[in-house]
C-alpha cells in the first residue's frame, strides 16, 4: 500500500516552526490526553438518543479512542495509512477521529452531502484503505462506487442496522480491546512515536473553482493553531457548546478540539432543523456557526413578529433600530446618551429578553466563520446583548488566521492576526499569510501546491483585503470572484451582495455580468416576507412563478436594491433583476458543503435567465 510520505517529499513547502511552551500540547495525542489528565468530567460529549441526552465522560472518550486505534491496527491499518470518515456529526465521528490520531492514521473527512462520484474521487485520490460510514442509507447510496475504489478494504458502520457487509464500530472496538489485552503497551508505544510534523489529516476543499484538492495538515499545524487562537476566544471550563456544523468542516473540527482543550461540555445538535429546540434544551453559553445560521435565526424572529401582527412587527423594528444605534455607541467606546439607554432598556425587556430565552437563556457568545458576516447583522445581535465574534481562515491555514476580541470588537472586520501568524497584503490586494499553521501542501498535486506559495514562502489565500493601522483585517472579496465588465471595469460582487441581503425580501443573491455591459442580480426571495407583502398590497398571483415575474414585485426589489446600495459607482449599479423560484442548495449543486456559492454552476444553470438581461 502506498504510504503518504511518497507524495509529499517532492513538493512540501518549508514549514514554519515555533517553540512549544512547557505543558503545551505538541500533538493531537497530547490534546486528547489532556482531556482526561486536566479536564476530567462526566459529560464531555453529549448526544440525543430516544428523546433524552446521553453523556460520554472524558475517561470513556480516551478508552474508546484507544480501542478504535488498536482495532484499526488489528485489521491491518498502519501508521501513515488513510481512513475516510463519511457521516453527519455525531459522537462516533469524534471518537473515530481520536482513534485515528492515537494510531498514527491519517483521517480523511468527507461531507455526507457529496455525490457518489465526488466521494469516489476523494477515496481514490487519498488512497483510503477504510471507510467509516453512518449507516445503511448512505452505504446503499455508495455501494456501486465502492466497487470502483480498489484500495478501500474495510467499511465500518456507526449504525450497522443489521447489515452483514463490513464491521460495526462496536465490533472494531472489541477487536481493539482484545488486541490491547494480547499486546499490553503496544498502543501506547505507537502513540508515543507520533511527532508534531506527522500528518494528522487530509481535508478536501469544496472545489468552487475546480476539482477538490486534499489539504495536508500536520499535528503541529492544528495544535499550534488551536493554542494560538484559543487565546483570542474566551472559552473556559464553565462553558457549554452546542455543536451544529459538520465536523467534516475544518472550522467545526478545530472548534471541537478547542472545546476539549478548554475542558468544556459539548452537545451535538440533532440537525440544523432542530437548532431551536436544542438551544432551549441545552442552554449553551457558546454557539459556533456560519453567517447563514445567524441570518436564518434572525429571519425567523422577523417572521414570527410579522405573524403576531402589526404591533409586534413595529415593536421589533423599533427595538432593532434602538439596538443597532446602541451597539454603535458601545463599540466606538463612546458614552451612550441617557435617552438611548432608556430606550435600550425598554427594548431589552420587551423584545431582546425573548431572544435570549430562544437561545436557551445562557448564551454569551456567538462565533461566526466560513464566510463574511453581514455588517448590519453584527450590530443587531450586539445590540440585543448576544455578541458575534467573527474570525477568518481557510482549510489550508488549519484554519484560523484572525479572530476578533470580545472586548475590542470592530464589526465589519475579521479581527486581528492570532499570535505567531503574520499577514501581508500583496500589491494586487491579495492577503498572504505565514505561520506554523500553514498546510504541508495539496496531496498528489505538487504543481497546485507551488502555485499557492510565493517565492519567499508566503501562502496566497486568494482573498482580497486590507489591514488598518491597528492591525484589523477586512475581507473585500475572493480574488477569483472579481469580474470585469465589457467596459473594462472590475466589480467585487460580495460586498454588493451582502448589502442587498439586508433587504427583508431577499434570501439569496448572486451578481452576474462578467464581460457584459452592466451587472445584474439573480435573487431568491424570502417567500414569507414577499407573500405577506402581496397580501398587504392586494397583489394577486396564482403561484410563485407568477410572483417572480410580476412587474410590481420586480419594481419592489429594484427599489430595495437602490436604497441599500446608494454609494456604488455608476458601473457597479445593478441595472436588472430576476427572481428565482428555487433556493440555491448543496443538493442542487449551486452551493459547496460549506455553503459557498458556486458561481460557475449558477452561470451555467441560469444561462437563459442571464441572457435575457442583455438581449
């Protein structure tokens, strides 16, 4: 079987090392060992089963991780081999990840939303010798392509459900327990051999601009990033986190390591659809998410107010306006006028207190990453007493590059660089990064690896941004997403899209116009808000298609855009709008698993709509 070292020796960038402080973990083995040695607790991980929450203690995590590591060894998987994990987030995902770490095995997370051909590509490119999978439904979906993945010798099921193919996780753990009884000390010796520069994982990027690339991250990449970024965030042993993002996402996975490192208790949300009930049941203090989650929560607040009647909707709008103004004073460290203080106290008692109850009553911090947080949303949440800390990073950077501080928050920025990470802005505005968190390279792709590093060793992020005199970084766009009109003017779509999304009638928006005379917008409406507007204004339509094409609705959206984008240059102004019936989704191919827009897919899928803009 091909070992991973064969693929990295020829093209790995020179790693940046930093000294390891006394009592600081050097590998992920150390991180999981710390969970028991310093943060022992009976409820480290928690999951819902048969309507009740079940706890897994720190001692049980370590014991089961070692059994999984030994079980992998017992079935012939050795240090440096690759093992794929394809499952929704669950306790078994984290236990298997820990088992791979203790066994020196390189795990390869796969998003469960990927199509069978995409899964086949990752299994074959990584050379995975085993696949951990959730259960029967996913196995049946992938059964055909597994025959085209000759190196996959073992399939392990988290939920075997009476299946005869492969092993259950419980069987693998029993094999591991027997192996340890027969070979006392063998596993500890194996774990002791793991070094900071050993590969820990290969994470495949979501591929917005081409086929996925396997990002190789070492133990040192992840652990130094964990330690250095945790100083920016105020997590501690008293915090409770609700885990809602997929662990196949590097952002959530690093958050999980941080929770464990800080001795926190973690609850796995049942699904994205049950976040509301789970928040009320768990009463977390910390919630890590992507902007879309926080947008949807706020959208739901607006919808409920609208359903409750005109007074409730008016009261919400007034409270949000007060909270936004209050937040701007507080964040600028200016004295809040007395009358504004009074209004904010009223808004907090009558409206914002209900938001806190909906979050479980104890929420003190939201952490947003993975995409740009709309600036207005940051002010709204802060004004409601639920601050959002925003960070910035990429899979290739393990992932954190910058984070905000709660006591020095600047909305509109992604904070300042974490310790030991350096940032510079290239002549064309691209953000370049150097530090111990930078990946080893792309697996099996030496040319692509060389292409993302400068001659003097800095990693090119592909993002455009600027840094102010105080070191706060602002992201303006993706370098590859800038497009040029036929008049030769470059347009940065993301800031304009973020501004348009501030409309209560807009759910999703994508700008088009590359090599065209002017930019136009494809908009997926917020149906609840738009249908309520039609009822209020007496606009009669038979279905959503008629609504999308109704002249008064098109006029409404055009006026909304004009109001929200008053400062655009003439060449940036949105000249035409089209409303789409269907939401952009992962399943439809328009979004990546991390909810980023695939512009090429949208350009192709809606080519007829786009052509009509320019007829």
